[in-house]
C-alpha cells in the first residue's frame, strides 16, 4: 500500500532497518553500492520527503537548489563534513547524524591500528603468507616499537577520544590530549588525561591518535611541519577523516623513518589512496571501517532510520529526531509543513 511520504536510501542497508522504515513510509533503496554524482543526488532527492545517505554523498546547496519537497536528511555517520549544514538549514531541511552508538567500537579500532602498526602485524602477515618464513627468521627481525607504558597523545578529545583514553589505563600509558577547549576536570580525571598545547602534544607523545572532525580549520592539521615535531619512534593513527593528514607529507616522513609507522583508516580523496602510502610496509591501511562491527553498523543504521522517521513526524520520537544537527532549521521546516 502506498504511504503518504517517500524516502530514498542511497546504499543497501540491513533488511530489518528497512522494514522498520517501511512501516511508515514508502522506501526506495539502492540495491548496489556506488558513488552518486551531484546530478543523480539532485534527481533522487527531488522525488522524496527524506533520505538516508552515506559519507560519499555530498549534499550541498546545488544538490538541493529548488527542491521544495525534501524535509530531512539522515547521515549514516557521526561525522557530517559531507553535508553543507548552513545550506540545509536555510532550506528548512532537518539534518541528523549517528553519534554515540559508535564510540566504543571506533575506539577499539583506533587501538587495533595502533597495535598493528607498532608491532608490524600486517607486513609480518604478508611475509608469512608469501612463504618467506621457511627461509628462516633472525632474532632481531620484525622488531616493532612498544605501546605499553608509552605516552599516548590524542588530538581531538570528543566522546571517541575519551573512549580511546579510557583504554590507555590498561596499557599503563599516561595520556596527553589537545582539544580546542579543555575538558571539565571530572572528565579529565576519569580519562586520566592531561591537556597540553598542540605543539607539546606532537613533541611529547610517543604515539598519536587523531580523532578530530574535518573542517576547513583542520585541513592538514598534520602536515610536514607537524610531522617534523613528532618522535621518530612514534606511531600515527588516523581514524578521523581524510584531509586532516597531508597524506603525501606523511608518506615522505614514513619512508624517511622520521615517523616509525602509521595506522590509517581514512584518506584524502578516498576511496583513492595515495600510491606512495600503498607502497610502504610501515603503514597499516584499512578502508574506513573503524565503526564496522556488526552490532555498531546495525545501531548506526537504526539510529539514522529513527532520526529520519522522527524528522518526518513518525514513530515514538515524532517531531524530535534524537540526533538533530540543525534545530534552527525547524522553524522553517514547521512553517513549510
Ligand atoms: C563516522 O561515523 O563518521 C565514521 O567515520 C563512519 O564510519
């Protein structure tokens, strides 16, 4: 039976989440994964009241220009640098993201990358799979750098950064962090973390994890000058966003041994990856999967669905999407609906 509102889901999604949407709205879902052009996005969004979209879907003023129907966009991620929030707000389109449900899973993955890069897990596995072990192994082969007992630096101390910091206690690691604003003392105490200036963080951290949001100010927050301040024994982990690190400069630093290793889940211009990084054995590379556990990806999808239904006036939170990014859009939205 046709419902009064329609939504578009830009990528295949868990059937149970789609079923929860279909109770209320007509659901048009893409059956294969692909990057949509701005023109495709324009066309798809012109025909629906709401949409669930992914990080590769860039929604800006051009994509929504002249769209009188679209009322809500639910981003399938906590980061929302793919959304032009001012443009959506101006158009009265509610925008939501998926905070909190991924904090712990993403923090786990930051540690997975740190440990894998420090202890050379990926390159050792490649060597083993290639049958090289039979040729013998020296006692001083495959030496990595220690993680336990070292000083952990965290750049960007939001909820994911805090979850990473809490785990450091188990490794006996003091934690330094830098954030635009200092955290309340109670949280610093709980995370056993000390605020320092960015330069001090780069110089003092034995290993550094990046968890800051991407925006114009954070573009290349870690470039050649910052890499030059880091210890040559340090591991750099980026689970935040491509563009925060200058990947070309990092590749040079890794090749020259000015930074020991890197664990990278995000890349400038992904899914393309700088070829210089792909060649390096001291870089552990993964395809933006820090939040990809079965439970967490389901929780993110369900939260996006709940957000969208609520924004369109359905479900237990009707009218009050749990993770609304632009409450200012509401006035415009209410007038129009
Ligand atoms: C996010 O939610 O922003 C992650 O990067 C996507 O998994």
